[in-house]
């Protein structure tokens, strides 16, 4: 099992960048984190839309945002609105929504990498992948570090799967 100190070292930079980038990119300023824990991989329950990036380094694994479908659509609409000045009113998880959420995670992890390097974790993240298949996300994971994330548009889960 991952100890509490390592869990905190991994999650703190990710939580910081989620707050910063949700505020900047989607004008969501009320992010709250709760229920931080480490789970056996068999106990993980994912939402419908999952975007993840493989991490190589001291603690190899996979960082993942697991989003309910409605949250993913609302988040994509907010990012599009903030970026382009028009609310697109997407009603399904389109390719535009998928690309937007992949880019959001890529930015979050890109900026978190600097903080992780300062903490000597030295993780390097590969390009993001979006999946509606939970098996693909969980593949190869031994255990999961998770924290539930709450906001004005709903809740989602942040995971780091240890390989």
C-alpha cells in the first residue's frame, strides 16, 4: 500500500493545478477535494468519461480524471465558452469535448510536472488518452490513489493508478 506521505506528494501538485486550470480555462472557482484514499484496484469504480496519461518515473502509473458524462459535457461547454466567447451547448460527448478535456488534463499534468520534479518524484507524462472503456483505464494498475472533486457543475474523481 502507498503510504499517506507519498499519496500527498503525488496528489498535492495535481490538486493545485486542477484548481488553477479549472478556474482559468472554465471559470470554475469552487473546487473542493474530499475522501482522499488509497484503494485496491478491484474496488475502483470509474465514471463514463475517463481521460488519462501514463506516467513514467519514480512512481510509474497513470493519472486520470474520471468524469460523469454530464460533467464532461458541461465542462467542455464552459471551456469553449471561455475560449471562444460563445456557449456551444453541446449535448453529448463529441470529438470537440473529448479533445478539450484531453487538452485540459495535458495542461494540468504539464504544470504539475514542475511541482513533482521539485519534490524529486520526477514523473514524465505521455500524451493524454480519453476512454469510455474502464478496462483500458484500469489495465495494469495495482492500486489507486483517489480523491473526490466537487464543483458548481458536479463531482468527478481524480485518480493516480500505481503500476
